[in-house]
């Protein structure tokens, strides 16, 4: 079994209980040494745990550890900084696991953007002041189309029909794929995939009126685009070109 774990923003104690328990029991830990505080690894890893610093590895090397460890029926923890869903370079790893029928789970973590607000002792969303958070980056070595983005809407599942109509009116195609995630991580979690045209009816049929997020964007599609971070031909401060 492979677990992708969000290591949090840096404080070794800023990790979920679930993530910490998995680290304690892991036979293999692959950690992103460029950003993950190694104190976290030292605190939770067993003395006999095999450690791999992915900052010095290319993607084929990481996948080889996955494959060989899985064949030995070992528990593998893939430790990413912050939360794996935000600039975590996990999609190509997930594609490999799906292609090879290797079971995995993703354990979310505390992102640095959350830790930054905590350090500032403030909130990003303030009534009548700010109701939108933009998470982005400078393009540099990884160019992107600013019109292609992941959109996540809170506090909108009480009127899915109006939400979808608003999205369509503001340029989204009614056939665009969306996901409605009800009570994420709860025992009664429910995920509904639809498009903007059919989502309101499906939400009503499933009696979802609150506690749900509406997600929209090409990230929901089956994509096979690798990040530059673990590309063997991409030089980093920790790894030379292979």
C-alpha cells in the first residue's frame, strides 16, 4: 500500500494524526527533501525504515522504488511538502500506480498558505472585503494558460442550480465536467461527477444541500502531463541531469 502524505508547512507537529501514524508504521519513506523538514522524518520514522530523498531522484527512480517495495508487500509513505494537491507533482505518480493496479491513498496536509495566514494571525476570507483566494505561481520553466485553472467553490451547494447558471453565464461551457464532493473525508462522503447542465438535478436527487464543494477544471479529466520537477532531463539544485 502506498500513502501520499501531506507533511505540512514545516513544523514537525503540523501533520495530521493519520499521516503521523502511517509514518510510524512505514517500511519505506520517500520524502521531498527540498522542502520537507527532515525533523519530521526523524521524529516518526522507524530505525529500520528505508529512506529515500526524492529531491535527488528522477521520476523513473521513484517509480522503481514504488514497484519493488510493492512487490515486497511493504508499507510505503510518499511524503510531500504542504498538501499534495497543491503543486505536489503527484499526478504522474498516480497515473503509474493506476496503470499497474497498485493501491494508494492520499492523506491531505496543512499547506503553507494556511500556515502563512496563521503566522499573520489573520484570515483570507473576510465579509465584504475578500471572498476569493488565488493560488498561483510564476510560470518560468513550467508555462501555463492562465485561463485553465482549478476552481473550488465553498458555501454554494445550497443552490447548485444558481451556481451552475452563474458559471455558464460567465463563460463556462454547460458540458464542462464538474465534481460535487459532499462531506469530504467523512464516513458518508459522496462524490458526484457531472457537467454544469446535469449537476443541479443530480444534487437534488442525492439530497445534497450543504457541506459540499463544487469543483471545476481540466484537472478532473484523465490527463497524462508530467511535471518538470522529477523529469530526468530537468536539472534542479538537488539533482543533476540524468
